[in-house]
């Protein structure tokens, strides 16, 4: 069956301007892009825009609640069932591929691959690695240890490690458990008022050990890093991406450029909390105040990176509003509309090492496609205008904007 999408505009994912052309899909892949294409079936876009399936490079699909107290009251297995609506929500946003940077194990990925649950194709980090007293260490001042991130479990090894040899072993354990990417934490952070984002974590030899071990196994390394020193230490050690980069300085930006390192700014992590009352209510007053305090730094760092030409990929983290809010903020604070969509298509695919499969509308790639109603460069309410979502050429979501669409 050869299906042709016609009668609309196409954003091909490269950052090029919109063009009026046809796209032919056959056997789950894009067969051709051009004018006057014919097929067994025609889908009339009705003036809408066809874009590549979007890619979110930083999610936590098991993050069912931002509140530690609430998570502690949940039965252990709830996190996996709670991931189902999150995965569905990602798909309804047009996100057809994603990277989970701690929490989801290989079983979640397999359930998606086999169609047990619906959602984006998923790469998994299994668990983040941090030093004692670091970002994922669950120790509390009371002396109790209290699950704050993702509890050790079968298929999800512990992540608190110290010293190069422990780190090498932990990387190997993550890979044995099925990790597609290794995540390390070179600063503290998150929307946590009691955590100082600025001091660097892990010594240089520890970071190098993680990167060396991961790269030997063909796995990229993503570094959670807010403070500039932790960012710079991670880049010098050879990580593939900086996640957050909330407090960049000029040297950090220069290093991002010099080492061709991706930045995944996750600005929604803070700004989405401030702009969406429902998100603010979820995180509580203390975290809301903290998000307010760091928002200016987040914006300034992002603008600095954009002005310098740093490579940026879209990622949202969690609990900061809608997934597509990230596009709105990146456009608002410096990226052109074309560049903004590129962060969630070709750039994100490059970071995840899947650009030979997805991320663009090009002959030979998977037919992951999103039909958007209205202006595709108006990101403010983009999710409400997602009309249809296709994965491997199959219709997997129809939004309100698409219920008047037609086939001929």
C-alpha cells in the first residue's frame, strides 16, 4: 500500500522553509518527496502542515508525581502503570521518539516495541549515576534514607557511586541492564530548594572513567549539570550532552562549541511551573518559589548558548507543564521558528544517534509524521492543533483538530 500525503505544506526537519509538496509512504517508510506523486491512497492535508515525528531527548516516563511524600505512599509497581498515560500523552503531542534519562528500565522499552503499551520509541538510561551526597542520593538529614529518585530494583541497578572503579562497574551494570545511554550527575539540582545547584560533583577522574567506559561500549553519555563548573568538567571529559545548563558562563559556552557538545536546556523544567497554575500546584509552594528564583538564570544561559550557535536538542525533563511548552520557550527566548522545530527533529535525532531512521521527512526514513493544524510556527497552543500522528506510517493518534480531516 502506497499512501500519498498531499494538499498541504511540509517542514522537512532540516530548518528549511515550509514547502508545498507531496510525501509518499510505503511499508512504513517515506518512499518519496516531491510534486505530483501518486499512490493507492491519498490523504488530503487540507492546507495543514506535515512535520517529522517530534523527538524529546529528556523525559522521565515513570515520574508519576513530583512530590516525594506522595511517591513514598505509592505501591512500588504503580510507577510502571502510571507511565502508561504519560507515554500516551507524549504520543498525543506528536512525540514519536524519546529518551528516558532515569527510571524506565528495559522492560518499558520492550513493552513499547511489542505494542503492549502505546507511546514513543524509547531509549533508556535505566538509572542516573551520582556521587554520595549527590543528585540521586536519598539520604535525609534525619539519618533516614528515603527514595527520592528511582529505587534500586531488578533491572534498575543502584546509582550512588564513588571513585573511578565503582563508576566503571556501575556503567557496566547499566549496560548489562539494557541502557542505551549513560547518565551522570556532575552537579546537584532539580526543582529542589535545599540542593545547591552550583558546586561540581564527581572528580575529573571519575567523570573520565564514566565516559571512557560508556564510549568503549558504544553508549553516549548525558550529564545532568546546572552549575557552570560541573558543566565544564563534564564537557572536558567528553560527555555527549549537557542536560539543563542552567548557570552557564562564557567559558562553558566556548567549551560546548569547541567540543561540539549538545545542550538540552529543559527550560520548561522551571518556566513551565511558573506559567501553568496546574504545574505550580503539583510541585508545591517551596518548589514553585525555587523555580521562580532560578528562572532568570535559565533564560540568560539559554540566550547565551543560542547567540553563540551551540547545538541544541529539545528535552523537557518533567513536571513543568506540557511537553510542547519547550518549543514555545525556545522560540520565545532566541531561536527562530525553523530552528526551534529543528531542535525536536534532526538535531534531536543526531543527539540520539538515530538520524538514519527518524527526525526528517526524507526518502528512506521511517514514516513518523505529524499533521499540524494552523500555523506550525505558533508553539503556544501547538498540542491542541496536533491533528494526526503517524508512527511507521500507521495512524496512532487523532486529535480534535483532525476530526474534520478527510481521506480520498
